[in-house]
């Protein structure tokens, strides 16, 4: 691990745990959107065109000589969206998205004057191995957003430490609904990936954290019965939806074939609400007036200049945003590495 670079990965403040983030009626409506509008695709299928992009977005590497493929990283965690480009697209949950309580929480978290909702999404899953390597979420830089920029590049920008001047303040309220008896907690490194982690243990029913996940390494614990954690036939194109034959149940399908039925008691539901936060009016104007924005060209030029300063030898690709060799080079140079310390695995995982 690059300890010096790892030191930058600390959230703006200690994560704040809250209870009853949503009312029972809000939870019912949030879950209703998920049940009524599936099926939902895998997270990895939505965000990555190659294994190199996925590796650049998380941490670590594959052994030398191994050619990575996306299938190597498939886990049964699925995603959908309540918002698009800053607007709520599900009228039935507008009070959850334009949420005065959440806006106040993130303003207090940053000690800032202004905040606005940025996005709202959900993850759904049944039993699962640890949901991917510890990672930070993609942040926003002035002029660089998820609407026009690959996740891997945004995370590389953070890891490089070269673009902090343009980084926009963000905060999240991340909420869980999970009553399973094995694992399923939230693992996070609030003091940096070189320090000891903390775990928000399950069961969790409306428990949430207020946090800056763009600057804090985190992941999910393994959860559920070990024998169910990797459904046979799980593939890049698998989907998850409500099970029409089982009240409260869910099912995972591959090519239209049911590969796993997930009982309600093993269903893990995460709601991720995110906001932009502005310290004062001057900062809000700087972001909105676009007087000091980055461009893709400037980002790549800055990275290339730094690589050459470090003595790296490489061929400049025609399309640096998708060139696998270039992405792998940036990952090798700027990756912080996996955290140094991990919590004990859930009891059933240790027995496995």
C-alpha cells in the first residue's frame, strides 16, 4: 500500500449513524418501486466495459500473467435508480428524494450552507460473498461528472491526488433494510485504508450513515447461507426481480431461466441518497458558473505529464478513455492498494 497516498482517503467527518432514516410508509413505497418495475441488472454490467476499468475503480490487481475478464468479478448485487441527472424520476417517492431532513443532515455533516439532491439509487441482493473489493465511490469534479465520464477515470483522478482543487463536496445518506442472521453489515475505513476498519453490524432496518463515501474506503460484509452466495449460472447478463410466485420473495434469472429464489428473510435492500454540498454562495457560483472547469483533455494531459515525470514509458493511445493498456498503467501507478486490515468474517463464513 502507498501509505502517503492512502492518507488522503478520509471522509470530511466521522460517519454519523442514524435510525429510522425513512418512515415505514416511505420504505413501503421505495420497495414498491423495486418490486413493480424490475427486472434489475448487475452493478458491474451497468458501469464497466472491461475488467481493466473495474479494477481501476476498486483496489488491488490480478496476478501477473492472468488475463482478467468481467466474469471474474460478477457478484449477485443488482442496481436501479430513483433519479436521473439530478431529478427524481419516480413521483411516488419524491418526498424521499427532495428530503429536507437529509439536506439538513449533509449540511451539518460538512458545516456548509447549501445542499441539493444529486442522485438516488438502490442495490438489491440475496446471499452474497463480500460485495466486491473495498472501494471509494466516484466523485464529481467541476466539469467532470458521471454523465460524461467513466467511473474508472473519476476514481483514478481521486487516487492520483492531482485534481483535489476541482473536487466537488458530496455527502450521502446510505440506508439498509436487512434482517438476515449472518453478515450483511457495512465495513468502512473512516481513518484511512491503512488503519483499522469499523463495521456497522446487521440486522439493520432503516439504519443509515451520513458520510462522504467518495473519500472513505468501504464495502459490504458477506451475508446469508454460504451455499447460496454464488448462484449456479450467475452471469454478466443475470437479472433480479420480485418473485411472482412467492409473497415477499425474489428471484435471479439468467437468460430467462430462474437460477435462484431468494426468500424475503435473506433479502438485502440498500438505498443510496447523495447530495452536492456547497460551503457558501461563492462556492456554489464557482460550480454553477463553470468558470474553472476541467475537461477530459486537461485531465488526460495532466495524468500523462505526471506519468512522464515519473519515468513511465508508454504509447499514447488514440482513445485513452477506453484503452485497456493505458487504464492498466494508470491503475498500477496510482492505485492505493487494498486496506491493510480487515474485520473478522461473519461466523458462517469462517466455518466455510
